[in-house]
C-alpha cells in the first residue's frame, strides 16, 4: 500500500471513531432525514462534511485556538434554528421532495447549514488536523476524513428513513424538534462550562 493509501485509511478510521464517540451531528442528520428528502439531506451532508474536513486540513492546529464557548454557542443557535425550521415547515403530502418552487440547492441548504455551522473543533476535526500535520498528505486526510463523516451520516440517514416508515408524521416532527432542542440545550450547557 502506498503512503497515500495508508494515510487515507488511517484518516478514515481515526475520524470515524472520533466522530462516533460523543458526536451530536449523527442525531442532527437522523432528525433531518425524518422530515426532509433523504437525497437532499445526503447532498447537504456531503458538501458540509467535505467543507469542514477541508477547513480542518487547511487550518490544521489553528482550530484548537477557537474558544470552546464560541463554537458551542454557534452550535446551539444552529440547532435551535433547525428545530424552528422543522416545526414550522408544512407537512409534505406524498413522498418527500423539495417544496414547490424551491430548487434542489435551496432545499439542501438546511441540512448543509445544520451540519456545517455546528460542532467546530470537535474530535474529528482535531484528528484530521493532527493527521495532516503529521503525514504532510492533506488530500489523503481530506478524502479519508470526508469518507468517514459520510459513513456516519449515511448510517444516520438510514436510521431516519426507517423511523419515517414506522412513525406518523406528527410524531416524527415532534421527535425531530425535540432532538434539535435537546442538542441546542447541550450546546448551551457546554458554552456555559467554558465561561
């Protein structure tokens, strides 16, 4: 195996394990897939996770300098905004699809923003930054880290789709809003701990 392949696999495994332990975005993705078109959630997730990993790779260790209270406060704001979006969005009639008149990129903006604007400087990003500094192979780290985040996200989308089949729309809406509000409250708690 080449150095690139080794670093890609090491990045994949390291970021996946770091993200699965104590990560909240998996719940965000599952909540979004309860209410939105799974393809649009996946598209928003791909762009958000790829962008966040790119930032980690480009900025390396400087992500550790962002005060935890600021990242937690931003995460809380985004979680509560996502909850409001889910609560006030009108139920879809048949198969989930973008709202009439909304383009695919407009409909995938909520999943993108919900994932891109939350949980900065988490274990996955720190792992990607450290692996970049150590390996000097940023493309391998980016590819491995993005694939790891997409694996985690795909598992969450499948969970959300399975729940969508089993639960009525009203219960799904309440569960998604509750999940986002709980994550927002946890982010506020984290911000207060870092004052």
